[in-house]
C-alpha cells in the first residue's frame, strides 16, 4: 500500500512547481504540464518516488545507522518564516520537529558520519549535497522544478516551499524510519529472548559426574550432560559388537 496517495499530495499542494521560466530542463520527466506560467508536478510519479525513498530509509533505520535531515524546521524558526504561519501550521511543524528529534536526534548527537542525508531544498543546501557526494553518502531530497536532480540519489519531485507540502513528505519519511526502528527493536528483543532461553535450557540439562583418567595425570571428576554420556555408552556398545564380529 502506498505511503501517500494522489489526493493527499494534491491537497497539500505538492504538485505546484516554480514558474516555467525558472525551470530546470532536467526535471522534465517529473513535470505533468504547465498552467498559468507555472509547472505542475506529476503526482503519480511523486507517489512512486515517495515509496522508493521511504523503503530505503526504513532499511537504513532498521540497520541502526543514522539519517541526517537538513533544513526542515529549525531554519524556519531562525529566519522568521515560522512566525508567519497559522496556528495549525505551527502545530504541524512542531509535531514534525518533535518526531524527528525523538526518532533521529540531531547533528549535535552524531558521533559518526550519517548513512543518509535528507534535504528539503537542494538549491539552498547545495553545499550539504556536495559534501555528501564527496563522502559517498546517499542523498534523499524533495526536488522542485527549478532544481537540478543530478546529484540526488532518491529524487522526490515536490513543492519544497509550501509548509503542507514539506509536512506531507516528511511525515511519510519519518513514519518509514519509525517502522524501521521498531522492527530493529523487535529483532533485538527476540534475539535476547532466544539467547536467554538457550542459556536456561543449557543450565537445566541433567548432568552426571564421571571419573576421567588422563594419561600421565591423576584421575579427576568431570561433569557431562546425560545425553553425551548416553551417546558415549551407545558408541562403546557398537565398538564391542564390532569387535565380537
């Protein structure tokens, strides 16, 4: 089942691109049409690209590696953009930021290079994209019609200016990451339970003491599981029968 659908993206305004005169020809495969001088993004392709990106991010999160989000929420607060939003939009952004912080932490918490980079505005954050490519870090990004998708590994054609559009895409990504983290935890818990059960089973197996004589040394007592002793006894019987033949 797709993580988003055409109507959800349409309602969020994900389809609105930039003015036709500002377009980047490399985004042509993702443009559906031009209307009133503005390019309209093909949302059917956006749905597919969202699923591809979300699946990849889920696996990265499941593996325990970190994902760094660039220019999503903090920048809006710093430059005053946040103050222009309605109460509902502010609430949406606050929730998204809280979810990102909870699931992923921030760049301040990174002790090693991230396994992936997610960028909202590839034009404004071109330095981050270049650095990621230099370090061979895969880049996931919302790419508007005026941007160059060449250096983006996972292109999500979308309006990177509207709050609702950004929130819709980020929601799909964070949900996928949360699922990956949950699956990782379940696997870890299952492994721990299995290890504990095996340990208990090993401890609960009946054992007997057996005298063992080692050449050149004194006889000593050693413990062996009952199953091993029975196996040795059967082996001895087979040897005796073979010798009798």
